[in-house]
């Protein structure tokens, strides 16, 4: 398969290329969006649930430290108490952990949607190649990632410094408060700090999300030759499609020729066109075209009609009009009813004359209606 230079890939990816990338597990992702969502959710969770969770944790700690000398020497009793305290601690932290898990799962889905691919689980040993690793580090993508990391560190450090500076007295005064109140206050302060940090990370995510989408589509860009190759693979090469069309035409022509013996009349040009009509007044509203053709096909229709004693009537204008205006299986147009009716009457008279051994009647004079 031909290799294409990145400079040749100037076209947007096709839908098939996007679908193939998704099947391989490649979708746009933003780590900044995930980090901002988790930190912000943690801050909100601590602000609303921190006081309640802190009180429960304080109760667990007091219960865990309240035991007598006999209980301390009973190994089984202490293990049971430890297990009980662990279960209570998990139940206390479960709401906050659930919120963090939901944020960690749903945030990446916001821009890339849900996808699961077994191909993404297959080890790629090319990533262990140090040369490829250095190329990625010093590539434009690596420079962008370095810039984002520095910006994230700078923003977080700045927000954390401001928060600590403003909340210094609040944090230092926690030791003088009662235990339950101090825990609730500490949870509130930490929640407020995390909300501020999450907001700062959210600002970075607002820049990172469009950048991630742009990088994703840029990495999937295609050259014009790749688009042509994909179209050929999807739709089939023109040579194969041409052979298929010829085969279909041959089958349709063969089926059409099998209908000629069932026709009531074949109207000719007399040599260039031939149109075979069939009419059953009990089942049809109007005569139906069962075969038509030009030149060699018209000649073959006339030959088959002659072999099966189907009437041949020369009516050049009518033959051309039927050939141009009707497809196989179509009823004739209403404007041609009168002209075709004259021919059918002639055909019925011809059959009667042949049955009696009389001479053939004179062919009708066909006048085409004005357009």
C-alpha cells in the first residue's frame, strides 16, 4: 500500500475513516476536561456532604478507640471491630466516591461518546521503540502537550497560593474548634478550594477540548488519492461495475426476449426500432410493453416474433414514440391509446382472416397525436 506524506493529506476524513478509527478505539479525548470534572465534582461533593461524612467518620474513630483491656487482648474481637469500622467507612465515603466515579466516566464521553474496541487492548510494541518515542516527544503534538502541562501547573499553583493566602487564618484556627465542628469546617474549606481549582482547570479545558477535536481530525486527514482508493474499495472498481452492468443487461435482455412470443403485436420502424405489446382486456387497463430495442436488438425481436407468428406492424412514428416513452412493463401513455387501438383491431382482423383462410386486411394508417 502506498505511503502518503502528511503534506498530501489536505482533505477532511470521510465518514468511513471516522467509523474505522472509532472501531479501533480512536476517539477525541481531553484529559483536562476529565481532571476538571473530577476536581469540581469532588469540591461540590465535599461542600454538600463533607459535614455529614466528617461527623460519621468522627463517630467511627471514637467507636474504634473505645475498648477495654480485655477487648484489646482478644484478637478475634479486635479484627471484627476493625472490619465493622471499615464497612462503615466505605458506606460513609460511598456517595462521594460514586460522584467521582460518575464524573471520571462521563466527562470523556462528552466529546468522544461511548466506544469499546478489542483492538485497543492489543499490545502495540511499536510504542516501545525509543526512536519513535523521541519523535513523539519532539513533535508538534509533544510541544503542545508540554505547553499544556506547564499552563496547568502554573494555573493550579497560582490558584492554590491565592487560596492558602486568603484561607490561612481559617485553616490555622481549626485546631481551636471542637472536633465535630472542626471536621465540618475543614471539609467545607477543602471543598471550596477544590471548586476553585476545578474552575481553573475548567478554563484550561475550554481551550483543550476544541484543540483535542482539531488534533483528532487532523490526524485522520486523507490525501485525495486515499479518498479515491477508499471510494474504489467501497463502491467497487469501474471495471468490475461495468462488467456487472453488462451481465445484468444480458440477463434482462434474455428475459425480455422470452416475453416476445407472448406479445400480441410487434410495432417496428421498420428496421431501427421494435416494440412488443401485450394486451389482456380482462386483466389490463391498457397494453403493456414486454420488449423493446434498437438495431440488432430490434432485429432479434422481429426474428423471434416471426418464429412464433406474432404480428409485425410497421408504424415508424409510433414505434419511436413507444421506445422513447415507455420502459419494460409500463402501460402505454394515454395519448397513444387511439393509435395502438387501431393496430390491435388490425391484429384481431388479421387473426380472423388467417383462421378463415382469407386474405390479410389492409394495414391501418396511423396518425400520431399532436404534442
